[in-house]
């Protein structure tokens, strides 16, 4: 009897397992090979093409891509494009393993600075789609720069990635604190003074509102790099074969950041940093008064916090000294896999999405990004819905290319920012932090 | 046995053939399958001596060679005195892993041993109930545990700081303050140790309860009659009889805490300032975030050597101890 | 026993009895304190999951929810980006398949090692237990590369192929099968049963308790697994529950009411299973500890 029971149990489990297997496998396979709507009449005339598009996960961006895909499908019957998204870290991992195996999607979203790393495994753009010269005429130099490798074009940018200088400002808090609004900052000390006045703490002494939060990986790193340049230094050696992070200018800049925390008290770097109370969220939760973050976070914030009631706007900071020189880092764009069976259609989509002025405008509006095309940036529609872009236009000409690093993400996110954070939190001295940055960043050349 | 001989005598040939066929049809797939396992281990060993990244094409055999060059002992030399980010992070991870394991063990025993004795002393039905509830965290997914505890530790909205505020204390940023220390170990490390202990103690607890049940009541009663008090009985009789279990538990606890990953990855991801970064997290990050698989394989080799050493020491100790 | 009881009674005046009562009280007090510390995180999770979005942001936090609501659970269930049923299906598929395979291989190989004599048996047994004692962190990287080569990344089968043999399971089964009388097998052989029939008809039906124990342990292990599934699966729709939980947390890190509700939904099924099989589970873990 007992034996029958066990066998019966095994059979039930087996059936369950198979059922679960079916349940998980079937929908997945249909998602992978989507069948275009059956239209027997046209099926023979135009062979149905289905493409996959991979992007990193960002709600505002993805909305932009969905709209582009719909528009493209409307004008290209028989073509279907599926969007697959991955979290940022997962996306990198997926690209690096899928590409050697030749399993990547037909169209790949790429960050401009990554393109050099992946160029071997990407399809160069045919001249019939666009030549390098045409591209250089169409786009700003910084964003297209990342996609030109050894004189060949590997993709088209969809945005101008500018992590430097832009801050979200909470108008409601300004008015409550009785400060001049809109802010009339002449120097960075003016910003710190406002930040100090806007900071709030509870009765236990815990900071509840950070006056000026610049402590996230992109803002901290890029304001540090820009500061070094503005103070007259450079983080590259003369022939660009190594980093020089241990310079007097770098020291001055990092010391300034540390003073902002320890002397001015505009920010508690333990409670507000990249992992806890990330500025892009904390601002829209009313816990940051001046929040240093790229424009791309605006659309995301509006999307995620529809109920945020405070009034706010986006401004650009004054420079540390002299011209607002800064480093720009290309931007997100689209590339095509050489393993795609329909490269022609894939390129058509890339051009449709990134080079058509109307579509590019639509994408920038949906994703809240700065246009990579000057003509789009000048559009009145941009000025109307995203006034901050108009403000950004004044500093964009000062943008320099970041420079080709062996591993850009490693240097920025795992070396530069962690040590800046250490200095801000007081667990490393300014000198130690810079020495460590210099050592570790130069070790990435090996 | 007698029936088997009878059977054999009758139709020896047929039986032997069918038995041998059965043995072969089970062992051959098994050997092939564990051959894959051996191949995997060999590959892991080899990787540790190459600068391998799956993103690069490399040579013809397993992508080794070419743009994934052989580097000999470079990774291991780098671990000892390299200045690169991965070298410093490895040394920090190794240190943290040792701290973690050495802190978890005594704390775990200090909780589980007395608790097991307490539970053992109560009424039988209550004992089952207590044991069942104390065991709950063990079967909870460690990711779930990390989520719960991450929120308990939340600096603004967590329960711990709420209690501290209630008594007028200063709230602590448990998982994110790199300056906060206790006994020379960062508070963030203590915080993850706390969560880990909470999840893990039930396991050792049931083992101790089972071991205590295995000690014959007559031993204790005899001692009681001789005038010993319960505490003396526990110290003089129970503990010595528990020694093999105790040793076993020590080693298992050590081994699993050397391999801690889930809770830390979810709660702190090694932050603040790498103060909770442990070896498995370091291996995972290097292999799958940075694609430095050669380096990650070298780090995992170090971890395996440590684990093996602990296991061997344990086996030696156990073998001698078992003969009480 | 009687003499001992008598001895106890004799040596115990009234004062001693009082002290003993107090001691007992202390034991219960301690046990209940420990109990509440064990249950508190669960309670806090459940209470937090019942709070409204505004209440959860209050500093300092409330303990009991002002207006307990199930809204967070509905939000999660209605989230189009979070097809929970599919993730339950993924986890169930991986766990159940692994249980079936483990039960089959462990009992079969356990049977082989328990009841058959052949050349190289000891060597085989030792060698292959050794290969399985290597910690997973070491084989994780080549394992991943193998899955990439054969195209099983992002497939649930990738979470299954490497776990077909289980050292503890084989040990457990061998131990148990050794205790079965040989006469049973021989009698069946005489009746003309093949060796496979012996396994299926004679041995397997006797293995109820150890199979149940092993099955539950394997199920829980796979259901809660985190590191390997995270490495193998990057596509959102193929993920298993623990990975989807951290993913959901990263998307809603500032809304603990939602993340705690999600945690409840992902932690609870296994606790309910545990509630029914409590005895087996605890016994299984105890065995896994006292073996080896």
C-alpha cells in the first residue's frame, strides 16, 4: 500500500513538473519568435521580418522605444520588432556573454563610450545608410564621437549624455526657507549657502532633507572631473596613456567637496548616497532640496512619482572657476548585430529612430533626454516641454569628450566614486583617496 | 543469502548477465555525468592561471590563449601585493570573510546550546512546538530574510531605530555608516551577522536537541542521585557526551559562513566602503559583473583551499574524538 | 524509575520545590523571549505590508498599521510588469523537476551501492562523492561557460542539468536500502523479476520516509536558491521567485509597503508547506546534519 502511495506521488509530481514546464516554456518561445499578424494576401508579397531590440531597463526610455517601434511597424508592414529590456548590470553581463555566442538581438542599445569595446562584434554601418561625414554634420560632436571607431561608423546616438552641472531645485522648499527663487547663483559658494539654509534635521539630529545632494556616482564623478578641468588641471597625462588623479587641482576639487559636507553641512553622505536615498528618487520624495542629477532622471522621476506635489525646476550650476568646461560621455544610441539576418531592416530602423528629426524629437521628449541633434534641440517643442534643455544648450558647447578609457564603467563607478564617497564620509583622507584612485585607475591599463 | 545461492545454482548464467547489465546501465551514465563534473573542476583550475574574459575570442581550446593569455601565478602574486582595485578588494574580502566566520561561530553556539538545553527540559508537546517555531527562519528564503532585515535596519523607518528613538538614543545607519564600529568591527558587519544568525541558528538548534535526546536519561539521573545539581550535570555529563556533535556543528557552521553570499549581496552588496564584502560576493562580482573570470577563478580557488583545509582538520579531529 | 522518583522526592523539601517552580518559570520566560525575537521580523514584515503608502513613510514608524489594507497586495497582483503566476510556475518547475531527478538518481544509485558487488565499487563511490564535495563557487564559472556553449543560459533547464546527483541523497538511500532484507530481492528474482523491476516494485515502495525527507529538502533548497539562478537567468520572464524579489525591490526600493508585501507573497508558500510537513522537514535537516 505504502509503495503504491509513493509511486502515485511520483507520478503526480511528474505530471505537475511537465505541466509547469509547459506553462513556462510555451509563452516564452512565442515571445522569442513572435508571429506577425496573419495576412495571407501580403504574406507572400513581403516576407515577414521579425527583429529583436535589446535595451537597458529605464521606464522613460522604454516608452520612447515602444513608440518608435509602433511608428515603424505602421510604415513597414510585415516587420515586427520585439523590445527586450535588462537592468543595467544584467544588460552588460548579457551583452558580454551573448555576443561571443552570436545570440544577441538584431538591434542593440549601446552607450557611446562602450562602442569601442564592442566594435569587433558589431556591424559597421553601410555608407548607403549614412556616411561618417553626414553623421558628423547631423549630430553634436560629443555624442557621435563615441560611435566612430577608426574612421568607421558603428551606430547612431539618440541623446547627448550630460551628467555635469544640472540640478533639480525644489521651489516649494525655497519659498518656505525664504530664499531667492529662481536661484541667482554666481559662484558655487552661493549654491552651498542655499544648500545649508535648505537642510533640515529632526529632533534626533538625523538629516531629513539634504540641502544640496551631489552624492551619487554620476554627479559626484563628473562634477569632480569637470572641477579638475575648470581649476586648470587634467586627469589625463600628456599623451593620454595614463591617468593623473593625484594633482593639486584634483586635491583642491575633492577638498571642496569634502568641505561642502563637513563645513557647510549641506549633505549627510551616510544617509544620502548612491545606495541609500539615491538623489533621483529622494528629490521626488521631498528629501532633497537641490539635487544634482542628469536630465534623464527627470522623466524617470515624473513617471515614478506622479503624486509629488512640490513645485520644482531644473537649473545649471556655475563653474568652479572660469568657463564651465566639462566632460561629456557620448550617450545612448543604437547599433546593429553582424549576426542579424535582416541587417538592412535593422539599419533602416536605426536610421528611422535616431536620424529622422521628428522621430528623434519624439524620443527625446518621451525619454526626457537632451537631443543629440542640434536641430532637434532647437525645436520649440523641446523648449516648451523640457525648458531645462534650452538651458543646457548654453553649456553644451563647453563639453569635451571623456576620453577613451580601457574600462570606463570600472573607472567611474568602482574606482572614482567609491573613493570620493570614502573621502566625503571621512573614512579616507583626501590625499589617500586620490592616491588610491590614481593607483587603481592606472592599473586598469594593464 | 541462502535463497540467493539457491537461485544462483538454478539459473546462475541468466541472473549474472541481468545483474551485470543493470550495474553497467547505472554506472556508465553515472561515470559520464561525474566526468562532466571532473571536467568542470579541471576547467576551473586552469582558468585561475589565465587572464580570461568571455567577451574576448581567445584561442581555439575553451577560448584560452590568444587574447586570453596564460599568466601563470600572476593572479596569486597580485592577491598578495597588487595595487589594483581587484587586489585590494580581494584582501578586504578575505579579511571580512574570516571576521564573519569567526564571529558567527561563537555567537551561534552561545545561542543554540543553552536554548537547546532549555527546550529539552520542557514538556514534550511544547518542545515540538518550540522547535517548530524556532526553525521557521531556517526554511525562509535567505533573500526574504535579507529583505526583512534590511527593512528592520532602515535608518529612518526601521524598527530598530524606532526603538532607539523611543529611548531617546541617536538613530544608527546600520547598513551604511562606514565610521560606526563595535569591538573593532564595523556596525554594518555586525548587522549582517545578526541577520545571518537569526536565519541560521535554528539549524544547529535542532541538531543539538536531537543530540541531547540521544543522551540516555539514566546518566543524568544517576548523577542527580549522587547529589549533583542540574548545572553540574550539564557541564560534567551533557557537554562531554555532546562533543562529537559539537565539533560537527562547529565545522558546518564555519563552512557555511565562509560561503555566505545571499544575505550580504541583498542587504549591503558589500557596502559601506567594502566593509561587508566577502569572498563569494567578490567572486560573483568579478566573474559576472566585470567578466574577469580568470581572476574570479583564482579567488574561488583560494576559497576552496580554505574550505578544504577546514574540512580536513575537522575530519582529523572527529576521527580521534569519535572513540570516546 | 520508581527508585529515582523516590530519591528525588526524598531530597526535595518545600523550599526546593518552590525554587524548582521558579526555575521552570524562568525557562518558559526565556523560551518565550526567544520565541518573540524569532517571530518579530516576520511580524514586522506582515504589519509593514498592511500599511498605506503614506503611513509607511512616517518617521518614526508606527508599529500597528493605522488603517490595515490589502491594497499593496492588489497593486502587486495587478502589476502588468510582474506576472507573478509565471514566476511561481518557474520556481515550481525547477524545484519539482529537481526533486524528481534527485529522488530517482539517489534511490537508484543508493540501491546499486547497497545491494550489488562489483569491481571498483569503493573507488567509484569515493571518487564521485569527492567530486560533489567541491563547493559550488568553484564550478560556478565553468558551469556558466558550459551553459553558454550549449545554449542553456536563460533556460530553466540550466538550473537543473548540474544537480542530477546529490551526495547526501545517495548516502541516505544507501543507508536505508542496506537495511532491507536480501531475501525480499532474491524471492522476486526467483519469480523472474528483472533488476529494474526489483528497483521499481520492491525497493522503491519501501523508501517512503527517506524519499519524503530528501524530496522536501531538495524542494526547499531549489525553491530558495539565489546565486546560481541569478547567474544563469537574465531574462525577466524566466526568473525564479528570489531573483524576482530583489528585482522588484530595486524597482520599488523607496516603497517598503510594496516590497514587504512582495516578500510576504514569496516567503509564505514555503512556510505553509512547512506548516504541514514540519515533522519531516525538521527530521530531514537533523539527518542531514548527523549524517556524514
